[in-house]
C-alpha cells in the first residue's frame, strides 16, 4: 500500500449553493483515484425535482472513472474500509446521511456522530465532505426538524474542528473559513 498524507476538507453551503460542484472540482484536482460515497436514498415515488432527479444530475457530472459506494447509514465503516486504499474519498452529503439516521431506526445520534467525527479525524486518505449549512434560518416548529437542525449544526462544528480546510459555498463561490 502506498502511503498518503491525510488531508480533510469540508464544504458547507445551503441548497443549490454550489458546494457539491466545488467539492467535485477539489476531488479532480487531488490527482488521486476518487471514490464517491453517496448517502442519498431514492424512493420509488419519484417526482420531477425529487431526490431521483438530483441524484441523476450528480451522476451526470461525475467522471465515469470514479469509484462509487452507495451507503445511506454505515458511513463510518465505509470510511474505515477505504482507509486501506490510497485515494480521494468524496462524501456527498452528510446532511442526507444525518436525515437517514434521524428518520430511520432509533439510533443514538450522539454515538453515531461521535463515531463519524472520530473516523474522520483518524482517516488515512484525502477526504472531502459535503454538508448543508442549515442554521442560518429560523428554528423549526416540529421536533424532528429541530433535531435535524441541531444535529446538523453540531456535526458541522465538530467536523470543522478535525478538518484541515473548511469552505463555505455561496452562489457557487468558495469562501475559505479554515485553511
């Protein structure tokens, strides 16, 4: 196995902010083989503008030579498994991963989040993470929506601490928050 200096990047932004495109460009610029980890779950109830349409757009943009792992829940394990191969891993998107957990079985989100942050902190490859910034709006009324907003904010804060670079995407433009 070839040695690789670990490097962690976090791309944050609102919906349609350009964060995924910026992260994909960073992956291309890494000069490494890229493994794309998709966390989205597409249901059978596809409608125009639905998750299936968004996934299709992301698939069209990705180079065909990139590897693909589709994993909606066991992200920490996937990252651990990929540590054995020098590559650039691009995870899109952490807030979908979080939603999958919150809407699924009764997971202990504090433990699940701790496992992710720990794995990201000890990763041995080039890792690029994409996550939505959802804390800039009003506090939602519903309990699940409040949990989502709270855990998203905590997740982004904790990951920003262990990442080498953090970039906020606004109108398709990168704003460096940590370098």
